[in-house]
C-alpha cells in the first residue's frame, strides 16, 4: 500500500519546484518585454 503521506510531501515539493520555475519564467518574459519595448522606443526616436 502506498505511503500517502510520503506521496503528499513529494507532490508538494514538485509543486514548489514548478512554482519557482514559473516565477523565473515570468521574470524572463518581463525582461524580454522590456527589451522589446526599449527597442521600439529607440527605433521611434531614430525616425524623428
């Protein structure tokens, strides 16, 4: 019979790892968006 307590703790650890990876992805996406925004703004400035 499976040890449900152990399975629970393992699943909680996996979820915590996923949460950290998602947070890192959010930071990467925000950084990419900021770089894109800066590029668009600098291109607009060059056209003026």
